[in-house]
């Protein structure tokens, strides 16, 4: 995934959000049609959820609350995936 991540996102995107975006992308590219989202509406709903994850992490960060599962990804974490 490190090859496709915009360098500007490194250190800014929440790990949960990054994983969700990756999962959405992989499901859209699946060779097995049953593994792909059934409609663009499904993709949009999943992307909206990923955005909510990111916004929640940013709100917690701004309030001084950062929990381990929601920590912002470090540059090394993206480059190791």
C-alpha cells in the first residue's frame, strides 16, 4: 500500500481509516464478482464510514484524546504495509 499512498497523507491519516480505504479498494478490484460491492451506493456508504472514522480521530486529537486503535499512522507504518 505504501506505493499508492499520497506522501502528503503520511502521518495524517488514522490507521483505522487507512485500513478501511484499503479494504474498500481491494474489494472493488476483486476478480470474484461476489466479493465486490454490489453497487456504487455501497462503495459510497463505505467511503462515508471511512471519512467518519478519520473525522472522529481528528476531533479526539484536537481535544487531546488519542486512543491506541485510532492513533495517526506514522510514516513507517505506511511504508511497511
